[in-house]
C-alpha cells in the first residue's frame, strides 16, 4: 500500500519506518530541510534503539523515502498520516496549528481518488471532524468537484526507548471512524502487524483491533495516558507516606501489584513523570473537561503531586546537606527516561533550575549529552556536562540519580565515592541496591525506602574549607 507520513518526530518517523519494514511503500514528509537531508543520508535525527538500522534497510529496499515536497507525498499516498506535534499551550490546551497547516496542505494538493486521512497526532477530542472540514474548505477554494475521503483516528501508544518493539508488539490497535471502507483499508494496512509477522512471539493470538467512532478513539488516547500518569502519582504519594512511617514502597508496590485488578506496571516510585506525552495529554484532558463545565479534580491532583515529586530530591538534599549554597551537586542522567535523548518535561530541568536558585553548582552526566546546546533539546546554561561518571563525582557533595540508564548499575561506586567531598547518593528512581551503595561508602537515600547507609562523612580536603558543613546522621 502507498503511504504518506507527514511529520517525522518520534511518532511519525517510527510509524513510517515500521510500515516500510512491513512491506508498504512509504514517503515521509517534513518541512525541515536540514532534517530531511539528514534522513535522506540514512541517519536518524532522533535516538531510538533499533530505528537507524531498520530505517537504512527500508531505504535500501526502496520502500522508504524522505522529502520536503508535501504535494508529492499527498499524490503518492493512499493513506495519509498526520503525525505532527501538538505541544501544550500555557492554558493546557493543545497547540493544533501544525495539524491545521497539514490538513489545509492536504486539501491544497489533493489529487487522485479515494484516500484515508489518519490523525496519528494526539489531537483534541473532536479534531477528526475539524480536520475533515479544513480539507473540504481548501478543496472548495480550488473549486474541486466531489472528492471521496475519510478521516480516521488512529492514536499511538508508543513508549520512547521501546517504540520499535511497541509498534510490532502492540497491546491493541485503535481505529476510529464511521466509514467501513476506511476501516477496511486501515485493517489491510496493519494486517502484517495484527498477524504478528514481526512480533517477538508470533505464536500469540492476533493483535486486538478496537474499532470505534472518531470521538471515542480520540478519548482512548487521553484516557490511557491520564490513567498511567495518575497511577505513577499514586505510588509516589504512597512512597512519601512510606518515608514518614518507615515502610518500604518497593515492597508495598510488589504487594499491591500482585492484585490482578491493579497490576505491577507503573508502580515504580520515584521523582515523577515527564516526557512529551503525559504532561501534555493530562493537561489537555483537564482543559477539555473545563471547556465542558467539569472539573477533573483527580487529574488535577495527579498533576500537582507530580510537580511536587520532581523537586523531592531537593528536599532530601537539604535534609542531609542543610544549606545548598556553595555545594556541588552531580546529576546522574538527564533524560526523562532511559534509552531516549528526550528532555521534554524531564525532572532534571526543574531540579537544575532550583539548585541554581539556591546557589548550588550543578554538574551532570548523561550518555546522550556532551553539549548544553544540542539542537533538538536545550539544557539550562547553568549546568556543567561531564564526559564520564568519574568526572561527575569529582568534588561533589552529593549525587542524584535521575535516569535509570542500565549502565548506572555497573559503575564502580567505591571509586566514585572516593572522588567526592561527601559520598551522598539520592536515588531518585530506587534503581540502585542500597546495600551495595552502602558497602561502597555511600550515604544512600531512596524514595519511600528505609535508611540503609554508611555513616555520612566529610572529606577533609585542603583545597576546600569544610568548616561550614554540618555532619548529619539521618535516622
């Protein structure tokens, strides 16, 4: 099938590459010329495990091309995916200007027979009818005769860092439309994936396909992300109570996760959620509710809990180090999750700003970043990036683990502790083993976990006065 994917961000590029790998003839369109040139050379503009190799294979098979020519893409596609960004506005609602521009462009360049226009972008509820209206409006200005097309809502449920896996091993595929012809065409498009031809376990039953109306499909996307975000905020709130009563949230999460009605996923306590989806989608659903006269108080509470949780490491640092002015804090990880280069709404950004406000010097190490200004994402200027974890630890008063990169479990923490002014570790993801860290000489503090640590000690360094440091034992 001939496919056009408009927009090559995380969702658009992964969708285009995976559909090409499935055997379809795919053109990906983007208005960023430099980005398109990069992709035409076989390089991915984003980091996603397995994406570059899959992309190059599809290009070599002549099933995947990249262009800035929207007219060519529209002419090519029997199925046109709209996969542009819908970033949040200050009000919480989604910025749909890019979706509007693409819809109007489709109407301007429409040619050929029947096509299916697919909303892959996370769009406000009701956008399917709006996109159809915009396309028809542009066609009317061109005085085109009757043109047959349908709009389908096909929300994505990809996890950054696992997007290729999720595309070929989905829990479900959601198709929203009132047109049997459009649904049939989308089912043909996804047939290889539904049949698990590229799945890790091809013996599993076919992937469930949920066929519903446009509005319900749009709501499914928001409701799914809002529930997961709320589940994380819930376990973080439980963790904060555990901190106060002496319980271990990791054991609590295991105990409640074994309940089949609850499940164990998304019960990992830590410093909150970030990224491009949860913050935006929860805010958009809250805003939609308000537009229709309803206060989504549970979702608002989840957002508030998350905002507080992002700065929890600051509170724990103050409990141990007291005054942060003049201290050096090292951050292990910057991205909002491992196996991605995405810094959007990452807790690290908020923490860097607050530490600087309190007069602390901030250093950071992340395997994805060596420069503050990275092009796609920008870090605050008030952070010093280091080349190695050892450089990070040198002269630090504390380390804060923010991203659970697998390699962080393999570090020589005894060596890191020896380089520090004070060997304090705030494990913001409960990712490290407290006993191992204690044995390495660290004063370890987790999230909602009982204290299990070596005594807090201060290195007497001739190059730095420690008279202002108060040694504290935290029970």
